[in-house]
C-alpha cells in the first residue's frame, strides 16, 4: 500500500522513528492517497456522466475535460501535501475530494434543472456551478498556502488572542453593520457585501475562534482543572472560571438574536463546549453548557417568531405547508424528495430535487438523498464520519496539547455541522440553516473548510512524522541492561 | 486529553448513527407517508417523464399519441380528432388529473400495471426508459365520426352509443357537447387553467360529462320494450289484448295517463301488444305494467342490466334503475318509462343489443386489446355473456314488434333494403314536463333478421324541434344515419 520515500526529500534516514524499528522511516502513505484520490475522481466523473445523460440526454467530450480538470486540481493538492506535509493522514484529502466533487456535480445538476426558470420578479436562474469550481480552485490554493506557510501548527498558538479578537469581530460584524453592506438574505443577516462579492465572515470566524479557544485553554489549563466543590459526583468548576463559558454563551445568543442564524450559534456553542471538555476532562462543563444552551434556546423560542417558526415546521411541516413566509414548504419538499428517493434513489439527474428551495446549498444532502437514495446519503454520512474520525485520530496521536485541542475541535466541528444540517433536512431536529461542509454551494464555507482541512493535515502530519533525532541521551548505566531479578519477599 | 477525545469520537459516531437511523425512518420505513402525500408532485411528474402508452381505435388509428418535448414534463399527450373521442379517452392533465380511459387504464398506460412487470424489469436491466402499454379500442372510427357529426352539425346536446350485439363491443360512443382534451393536456399551466375554467362555466353545458355512461335520463317509451319483454316472459304474447283508451286515470288517483295527443290506440276497446308497442300507447303499457307488478318488471329490467353498480367498460358506468315504485300509479308511470326511471344511453343500447342477440346480454366493453410497448398483445378481451335476459323465441317476438314500431316511426334516413327494428321515446322531464322540451330517444338494431349493430341515441331537450320534438323526428334520423354508415362500410 505505502509508497517509498517521498520525492523531494533528499537525505536518507537521518532520524529515528519512534514507532518503527530504528533505521526505517514510517511510510508516508502518499501513494495510498493518490490511489484514493483517483478513485474519488473516477466516482465524480461517473456521477457527472449520469447527470448529463439523465438531464441532457447527450454526452460530450466536455465531461472528460471536466473530469480531468477535477483530477488535475486535486493532483495539485496532492503534490502540495507531498511537498509540505508528507506525513499527513492519507484518507482525509480523498474524503474531501469526493465530497467536494459530488457537491459540484449536484450544484451543476440543480443548475441544469433550473435552467431557464423565470422567477416572479422577472429574473432567471443563473448557473452557479462554474463559480463553485473557481471557489474550489481558490480553496485549494488557500489549502496549499496554509500547508506551505504554516510548517508547525503550534505557531498558531502564539497568535491566540489576535485570532480571538479577529474571530469575534468577524462573527458579529454582519449583525451590527447597516443593511446596505450587511443585507438580510432569507431572514439571516450573516453576509457582508462589497460590490459583486459577498462573503460570510462567520465561516472564517469559526476557525479563528477555535484557534483562540484552543490556545487560551491550553495556557490556562491548570486554572480550569483546579477543583471547585464536588456536587452530585461532579467536580464543579470554580465560579471565576466560568467566565469563558459565559462569554461564549453571550456571543451565541448575540448571533442568534442579531443575525437570526440559529445553525451557526448552535455550532459555535457546541464547539466551545467540546473544547472546554477536552481541555479540562470535566463532564461538568458539558452539563452546565447544555443547561445554559437549553435555557437560552427556550427563551429565544419564547421571544422570537423565527425560532417558533422553525420549531413548528419541525413538528408538523405539512400543517404549515401553505404558510407563505417561514412555512413548512421547504422541509416538506425535502422530505418528499427523500421519501420518493427511497432506498435506491431516483437516479442521478432523474429526480426532482429542484423543487426544494435552496436545493444547492443548505438542502444539498436532501438532493443526494433523493437521487442516490438512502444508500447514497448513508455513504456521504459515512465519508464525513471517516473524515472526522481520521481528524480525531490525528488529534489523539499528536504530542502537543494545543494540537490535540485544535485537531479535536476541527474534527468535531465538521461532524457537528453535518449533524445540524442533515438532522435539519431529515427532520431529526429543527432546521437551522447551515451549509453542508464541502458539498453546499457557497464560497466562504468552502474556503474556510479548506483552511480547516489544511490545519487538520498539518496536525496529522505532526502526529505521524518521525520525530527529530533527540539530543543524544546520556549513556545508560549498565544496570539497565541487567535482567530484573525476582527477589522473594521475606515472610 | 486523550480520554475525552475518545469520548468525543464516540459522540461523533452516535451523531452519525442517529442521522442514519433517522434517514432510514424517513426514506425507508415511513417513506409512504411522505411519498403519497397529496402535496408531493414528484410521483405525478415521474409519470409524465415516462412515455405513456397510446390509445388506438379498431383499425389501429392512434387517437391518443405522445410527443416528446424539451420542457420539464418531457412527454406531451396529443389527442387526434380530440373532441370526437374526448368522452372516451378523457384527458390527462397535470393540474386537473385524469378522466375517461386515461383514468380507467392509467396503470397500464403509465407502465405500472402488473401485466407489464416483466417488461419493466427488462427495461431496468437494459437501462431503457420504461414505457407504458398501449390500449386498443373497439371503436370504429367511421361510425364514431358519423355519430359525432350527426349530433354536432345540428348543435344537439346528447349521446350516441353503438354496440355489436353478439360480442358487446362498443362500436361508437359519442357525447356532445364535447371538448378538446389537448387544451387540458397542455404543458402550459395558463392554457390549462383557461380551458378548465371555460369547460366548467355555467353556460358551457357540461362538456366534460360523458353522457353515454355518466348521465341518467328518464327512459320514456323506449322502456316499453322492457315491459313487453316482462309480459312475454310472463306468458303473454304479441296478440294479448290491452286497453285502447286514449286516456285512463292512474289507479286510485284523479290523474290522467294519456296517449300521445290523447289519441285512442285503435278503433276498438282493446289493442294487441304488437299494436300498442308499434303505436307506443301509454295506456296499454300502463295497464300491462300494472298487471305484471313491480317485482316482475324489476326483475326483467335487471336481466337487461339495470341495478348493476359494478359495471365498468372500463370506465365506471352510472347505475340505471327503475327507481322507487311507491304505488300502482307509480307502477303505471314506470311502465311508460317515466316517474323515477333513470337510464344511461349505454344501458339503453345494451337493451337493444340484448334483444338483437336473441336475448343473450353481452357485457359491453371498449378495450379490445392491451398491447405491450412492443405492440405485442398482452391481453385480449373475451366477449362475456352475462345473462340470458329473454328466451330466443320471446326475443324474436319482440324483434318483430320493434320492426312494426320502426314502420310506424317518422323521420328521415330510412334506406331501401335494410330492415331496422326500433323503438322511439319522447321522455318528459323536469318539474313542469309540459313546459320543458322532452328528450328524444331512439333505440334500434339492424339488420333486423341478422343484427350487426344496435344503437341508442338521445337528444336532450328536443333538439331543434322544441316542445314538438319526438324520438322519431329528432333522434331516429341520427340513429339511422349511424346504422347506414356502419352497414355501408361492411
């Protein structure tokens, strides 16, 4: 499976691997990655062919070019990993490639279905797949740049507070800025618009704040683990240590109120809780945090119409099918699509997923469920799980606390985001409006997630790379070579 | 830190498992709840995406075709000579659903019928699009067109049904006013809506109603053949004498039951059954019904196909009934096809066909063959002798009386060398029968001695003759034209 020493690393064995016998370097597994990437490219090309066949009823060479272009993009990403993070986990990039490719195919598929559709205001649907391809390319550039310029993830810890401030500003900016620069779209005020471009700073804030929290918690770790009082078998934190938790809670509520972005606030709060828990190893934080969040959610539900709408749509979407704004139409269409798709799905390009509003962004997993069926949706969920578990694996095996915390947080963030959005479209939890990582249409989300992947790969590379040869240890005393002698205890 | 990280890993797996479990619930276990929800248009749209089967008439002419389009609904239903066949084909509309054969044979036409199972599986394997099965009808395009032209050229509201007596094949089924089903099948939602609104307008006179199977009319004097059949079965014959009075009082009332214009039926006190039928004397048939009693009358009617709520041709047919017969007065009126008697044009044609077929009633049917997408026959309809309504001797006797009746009937269209057996009817209806134009009926079969076609014609509200309309003047010429067209084409 593994390939021999990666290209570009000239010197022969100069270091001693920790887990392998002396004199051998651990396999980098870049060859495995390349094989899996090719497999992903093959699958994506096949998916594209099916979509074209079903929608356009014709095939052209264009598809081959698109497939090759896609393979080329990820081959570049692969080369970047080979060059700058040769020991990175080999499964993560192929998972991302497959998800991103499938997302592109589905976005293109929705474009085809909505081609020429006229809206009430006279505008027509404008295809977005090409934009997303450009975004993928930019995302991979960012990915490579991150790997190149961040040779050690621990560097990030030094800028923890800077990142924290930047993240906080980015998160709250759209909420407080006036409407002409931060318009309200579909009820949420999470975009910044400058001319033609609009970005969702919250997507980047997620990563910035994770870096901050990881750095902060690592440096103050001792404080948090100091026991407060014991209560019900749990070590309660001291009251003064609750500060960060309450701060995070406050920000969460602010996001919920100012920006009406329930999904992001849930995601953000979940991440903070997990980081706190991992740093302190105290379940009490989780219990406290969940309690706080539940309280906040109940208050929000009482106070805000849009929260009540989401909950009512979750309870009975059909009853609110005809409600004009914030009704159950969207979630109903999602469920219709999923149920009509059934086990095997309608076939790529053969369903009617364009009937779901926002089919190519928040509801893209419903599109996959409709056309690829339960089997396809389950496969996508399992790819996410593999991705998150490989990320977590890296966090567990990396040696430094900051890396563990950041890696665990990044892996959890992706998994939790998937839970929120897929749970929403399948009516497991109320729909909160959030993108599916790598699948959904949306540049900010894609770029941010590629940075996230780069960070995870950097951490996994640190975990798997052979350690630098330690300073020569002092000569062991001869006694160490002696066999242990069992001495019988005197009776 | 590794212990909490491992627990986070567990939590992530739990989240994914929860999602998988919920997806199983929505997509597999509880899928029908969402899939079959009336708000879900996907199933309907899928049907459109499949190439629907064709509907052809007896000579293979396609009356319901499909055309591939570039729009979202892919296949457009195209009806050739739409209005002439619309009552039979019905329509297929995205917004307004289906009607007629499009509804009755929907599973077959859209390819989901079990008889097409093997072909569906092979389509699945070969990757071709599944296609619907084709339906071949018994309708003869020539006489269908003649019947339709006959009714529409004079602007009549009514219906013509022609049946092959020895098989029950429906040779023509026309209902007017008709409509163009292409408008409802249109992929343009606005065009559909406009057509629907127009067709359902109050003054549009119900063009969507297939009068042949769905409309119930008083049978009028055409029911006298049923009463005569009951009397023959009761041991009477064509010479049995009944009152010839121009008017009699209904039993236990002061209400008159007059003949047409109050004319006595004959010079003497009594007339034979044969003469009474030939001259359509109400008094004699009132008396005849009175003598038979409600039960015998009902039983004979049922033998001819009344009270059969399950009849499908394959569209469901409204149930013809004699209605409630409260007392002797009602019995007398029932004997002349009035009071509560309700009959469809199809049932009246079945009565004529049954007499023509020596008393053997054949189940009427429109679909002669079901063909697979490859045009190989999957299922042929076998003629079904439902019941012997009359002995063949009695049927011959009744036929002879109906030949006399035809001789006594006015109207044009008679042709040398073709003997027709018939009965006319002029059915009063409405709250004030004397002010409402009567419905004109004509049931017949020909050639009388070796019948090949039996028909029923109804023209609502007197056609173009107003209050003076009779079955003979208004309906009979149409019936004869249809019969002549059929005989000429043989």
